[in-house]
């Protein structure tokens, strides 16, 4: 799970409607920032990647 697609692009969709797309190195900090700022939640890189799907 959380494996990168052949293009390397992943997507994370939040229940609030937020969506982020990019390669793993770009995506993780964006999703972590969203979690902190919008939901006052901390997410590990592993948690972010568990939510990610191939784009």
C-alpha cells in the first residue's frame, strides 16, 4: 500500500475536500502541513503514504 505508480505521482484526498497531488517527496510535507493547519493533527510520513493512491 502507498506504493508509487509508474509515473511516480500520488494523490491524497481529505474528507474536508482538500486534495494534493505530486511525487512522494513533494506530497508528504504538503499533506502534513494541511493536517496541522486545517485539522490540528500531526501525521507521520507513513500515515500520509497510507492515504495516498496512484494519480
